C-alpha cells in the first residue's frame, strides 16, 4: 500500500499542477450509458461532455430523474448542443428488478445499439464514522460491495449482448469502470472472505479493487472475439455530491465546504479521465487509467487467477437472479 505521504503529494500535484484534459472527439453515432449522473456528480459532468461531443447518452439516478434530465438538457441548450441526445431513467443498482427493468427499457427505447457503458454510480457510506456496524443492502450484502461492484456486474451482464453486438458491428465497444486509488487499501483475500474488522473506507476500497479485476477480466474474455474493451480508472479526489453529503449541517458544513474547495478537484477536471476512456480512438483496453494516461494499479489487482475466480463467482450469483440470464458468451 502506498504511503499516505506519497498519496498526499500526488494529490497536491494533481490539484495545483496542470490538469490534463481529454482531447475532443467526434462521438456522433455512439450510444453511451452513464450511471449515477445526478446533478453535481462526476457522472453528470461526464454525460454533459460526451453529449456535447455528439454522443447519444442515457443517464441514470436512483431519484429525481426528471430533474436530472431537465438540468442536463438545459446545460446542453446553453452551449448550443442538441438536448435530444439525452435520455434518463431510474436505476437502483441494489435492486434486481430495477436493473432488469432498466435493461429492458433501454432495449425498447434505444434498440440494440450500445457502444460505451460507463459504470460510474457508487456510494461511500460513513465517511466520517467508518467503524460503524456494516450497512447492509436489502438482500444482505455489505452496501459498498452490493452497489459499487455487484450492481455494476449485474447491469453489465444484462447489457453484455448489446455491447458484444456493437463491438462486432463497428469494431469498438467499451465498458469503463470508475474505480479509485483507494482500491490499494484492499487485499484479494477480502474479495472472498470479509472476516477482518469492519472499516467503511476499506469496504469502499474493496469494491473498487473488484471493479479493476472486473475490467481486466472483460478485456481478457471479450476484446479479441467481440472488439469489446474495458478499462478502469481513478478520477481523482473530486468535489462532488458524494463528498458534500459527508459533511454535517450548520456552521461546520459551511466551513467544510470552503475547505473542500481548496483540497478537491472541480468536476470538470475530475471527469476528464472518464471522458478520455470513453472517447479516445484506439484506447488500449485492459489498463488502469489516471490523469488521462495509463496509471499503476495495486499488485493485487493484476492477479489473473483472482480476476477469473471473482468473475466466476459473480456470474454464478447473477444467474440465480430472477429475470437474469447471466452472460453467456454465445448470447448475441
């Protein structure tokens, strides 16, 4: 695990140094899903940029879907972009029916075209009180694992036939998983045995480690045969609605917000690596990206045997869910 000092130094360099920006690309004819795109989020900024570059973008949120769509369309109008490129739908990654329902809605309204799936939605609970009792989903999973990883795996499984078909037809489909540098807090053993004392930051890191394994395994399984590539990335420590919700109300909230503005990246900069991974021509799949370039993930994440085992266990779980058919390679 990198030292806290080196992490802090790297963050300060990112915050006060030159922030790399994704090179504008023509996204016309590209169909994109961005999960977790409520206003003032990384997903929202990612969707706004990609839609302004010509992509047809579907955005999701667990609540206030109409407001999300209205805000995004208004922002596109202000810059002279086509607001009709944006559609929105509710999606709760912890809810099996919600994931299946979204996949069915997408097929009905967008057809079989899906070129880029950006698994951006995620949560980080109990940031200021990390040793509380583990919060659980309705179906009994630790909430970070259920939302950030299992929900993303389930959604990708449901949309995989569309991604593979698009990869074969146009030669380039992608799954982009928004991870975090905090993945290096976790070890591979924790992916299969959560026996250690609970800490919400470790649980969050574990879910992000799983997303990197997921990305690398997609690349190994589908890149050559279906032109379906995958990448994981660290967006940076960004000033989003996720960090804002961690600060209590009152005077402390106002002071905290001022301090945050000095130590966290603005949304526009935080979204650049995701945008680059989604739009860059001839993106090299099977890598971990940071600051719009190839980064260095933890050694734990590069263990192929762990990636394969995690995939097999996750896929077996998906196949037990009502209305889910798993991700049979031949299902095109």
